[in-house]
């Protein structure tokens, strides 16, 4: 029960619509059930959260590819200010993704793995970089993104 609440709140943070967050929560547990054999020793809640994040991204992509299908549900259940806020967040996330293309390939890879929830050690194993190199690529990538994004988050307010 407590894992369900954590997953729901994570999905709710992604979607401004409670119904969509609830659907994403249910889909998360369905995927977890179907893929339980792939879970190895480790952080079960972290594994669930990674699934939840992927479900939310999939749902968001699905709804953004077909804006007509999702628009009726959104207009019925979400206040206009929430839609504006949700749009702003998505717009900024897209901008960050665009700006990440200007990072070095090493920085991009390390940043992507960090966003996916990988630890420094997991990132080092997956990339073949040393632990110190991973930390350096992440620090420099963050610094570069920060400089490129300077002012982007205060412009819309």
C-alpha cells in the first residue's frame, strides 16, 4: 500500500490530472507484475519508480502525438491555470533536451543515465568510464546546461 502511494504521488507530480496519474499508477504495477522476473536484488522502490517514470513518459508521448484524443479529458478535469503550468513544465523539459544536444557525447551519456536514475557506479559500469570521469562529465555537463539555460526558467514568470 505504501509503495502504491509513492508511485501515485510520483505520477501525480508528472501529470496535473488525477485520473491520468491513477491510470499511470495502475499501468506501473501491471508492468512491474509482468516484469518481476527482471528485478534483481536492489532497491525495489527505485525499480518501481523507474517503471513509473517510463510509464509517465510513454503516456505523455502518446497524448502529445494525438492531441485531439487527450484534449477532451484534460479540459474536463484540469483547471486552465494547471494546464498552463503543465505546458510550461513540458516546454522547459523539451528545451533542456534540446540543449543537451550541445554537450559532448560523454556528458550527454552520463546525464541521460543520471536522469534515468542510475548511480555514479552504475553509470561508470554502463559507459566504461572511471568513477571520477563520470563525476567530472556530470559536473561539467550540468555547468554547461546551467549556462545555456540561464534565464530560461525566470522568463515565463
